[in-house]
C-alpha cells in the first residue's frame, strides 16, 4: 500500500461518499467536508488535520520552484528549492478538494491555465478526476510529473509546458467540466525573466494577457458548468490596492460567465502577528490574512449544480 492509498483510507473507501471524520465535525461537515459557508477557515483544526493527511500522500507543492522575488512568509508559504530566505506560495490541498467535490461533476475533466506546483493536479487525480494544467516552466512540469509518477501513476495529471495563451489552443473547445486555478498576482511574485511570464509585466499588460487567458479558458468549458479562481487584491508600488479581485470578475463576465459565489478563505496567520506591528505602525496597512474564492457559472446554474450532485 502506498502513502497515497494509506492516506485516502482516512477519507473513506468511496472517494465520492462520506469521508471518515471526527464526530465533532458536525452534520454539515459530515456531508460537505466543511460547512459550505461563504467564510472558509483554513485555521480550523479539522481543516489542518485534513491538510496534513493530504500532505502524507507525498505532495510537495514547492518542489521545482525557485524562490521568487518577494520576502513575505506566512503559513501558506514555504521555502523554495534553494533554501534561501525567500518564500514561495503553496496551494492548499483541502481548498482544492473542496472546489473539486463541490463544483465539478464526479470524474469530470478539469482545466488549470496557471498550473504552477503539483497540488491541484495530484489532488484531482487521487479523487478520480482528469486534469490538464499549463505552466511556463519546464522545470516545474518535470518536478510535477516526477511526483505524479510516484503518487498517482494510474491516473496521472497532464501538464503542458508553455504560455497559456498558446497552449490553450491544444485543448478542444467545450471539453472541460471545471476551470480551477490560482493566477499569478501580477508582479507580487516574480517567477522568471521570460517576457511571456505575467509576473514580469506592468499591470496594464498583465491585465491584457490575463483577460485573454480567462477568455480562452472559458471557451474550453462545457455549457452549464462552473469555474473557480482563487485570488487576492495586491498593492501597487505606491501602496494602494490595484483591484485584482474586481478585475477577475470583469474578465470572466467579458468571457460570458456570471459571478455565482464569493467566499473568503481565512489563511493560517503564520508569522503575520510578528510582522504586522511594524507594518501597521509604519503605514497603517492591515495584515492580509485572506483570499477570495470566486466561483463563476457558464450557462444555466441549475444544470451546472445538478451535474455536481
């Protein structure tokens, strides 16, 4: 039995049935893993227990990623391959599981236009979904494939190397059941010097490319299906918020999707209490401890919801 098999045994034999949980989790959690409220608390003990169980499968979302040009560690960030003092963002496997179970038909086909690390692909595969992700870094894709070969070789994710605007053309239109991603936060994390990398662009050019990618991704989505992006507002160099959350909503609306849910993900605070005193005293900037989980629908929400049951 592999680590993945052993871990998934904690979630029940039927991956789409009722996972095994402590009795204190309550009736809503028994049915939905966590209550499907508009506030999702990643600090909760049950959430953290489940996250540790996923990581015991062998998922290492940081592998293959160099530390970007940012010094902003918190509990959802970890050190890059170089072991420097820079940190990289790592996606939460529990949030990934919730998005797939709640908004994608069982066994459905998932498209991730900003694939990055291995988390979203491996979780999809272990839950019985078919996943296609796109990332600019061949080094990242190589690391992802190596992990997938060890953890989920029988239903391995497919990662495509290249610019999303170009590689999305390789995905047939109206062929995916769910679009799920976490886009780059403009230049908050700079991943490379490649001019195609959205993190190297000024915000205006970033939005032009971002809108194009969202439009192409929505075209790959079947009618009457959901899409979900996890985003957060980011500050410009002069200090004010740019409005990435609103720009994401606008991009999806231009592509023909309606905003259907807007949830707040409360992240673990990590070192934020140590950093916020100096930050707030100097600038009156609040310590950011949340992200927005935006769910969109293409077509009839009733049919989209029915397909997910």
